[in-house]
């Protein structure tokens, strides 16, 4: 029974680990030219190898006119392959929507100034459900003159909500990278995800089969 018990423990551990994870969106998976439009579905439910399968992602300018962000390869401090606002003079926005049964509990992101400069008086806002964190006005790092870091990091944590967003700008010279967000189970959702139930059933079935085989040998 030792082998079956080990397998059961491994399967149960795998199921438990699927219940809460962090999603990450950077733009390293993209091979685009400067000024290219970032695919609108990148990171949406894990598309493009980014984000998280349980969270929808969308991009826009704060003006609401555009539904995308633009891409740049280098010279935003020590960040490479970044996203920035599609319309100079407006904020860029990334929105997150968790699937039913899940909540977003935190967001973290890094910003830097182009061309490798510190940019003062910038607007940075993050929101999770009704909670808003305003980091404005602030200087976004980016130059290579002073001591590291060559970028600025911002984050917001809450008990969790189904929606979240990040806004920053207000011009082309502020780029974003290394976006991460924690996804947790909604405590008001009583039913475990189907994949976890199937995994548990498989583990219990294997354990029962092992017990029957052992009993048949006696």
C-alpha cells in the first residue's frame, strides 16, 4: 500500500495547489516591432502563455476609445518588452475579471521611464473591487545615473474581489512589465472546481483498487 499511498498523496497535493496561484503577465513571449499593437487576447485566460486560466484580461487607454496597448522592446530603464498607452496624453489601463468561484486578492507591477530617464509627477492607480490605491503623483524610475533600481514597483492587496485594474501614464514614455496577481478561491463558492473533484476521485479510485488487489492475495 506504500506505493498507492504515495500516489494518493501526490495527486491530492497537486489538486490542492491548483486552488490558489499567482498569474503573471510579462511580454517576453511576444516578438514584435516597436509601436506594434499587443494582441488583445494576450494573457486572457492564459492565452499566449501569460496570465491565469481563471482570469480574463483586457487592455485599453483610459479614454475608452482604444482596446489595445502598444509594445516597445528596450530603453524603459532596466525593463524590456513593455506595454504603454496607445494614445499619448492618456492613461493606459489593464483590466482583470476573475471567473465565477474565484477572486483576485492582489496585483503587483513594475513601471519605468523612456528613454532611460526618471519621470516625475506620474499617475499610477490600482484597484481591486471597491478598494483603490492611488500612488500619485510619483516619480517613475528609469535612469542609469543613480543607484538601482532602474524601475519602480507598485502593488495592492485586499481580501479579494472579482475585478481589478491598473492605470498608469499619462504618456507614451511610461512602460509596464512584470504584472502579477494572486487568484484565490471565493469563500462564498461552496463547490470545488470540477478538475479538483475529478483528481480526487481518481486518487480515491486508485487507492481502493490497490486495497482490493492486496485483499485478493490473502
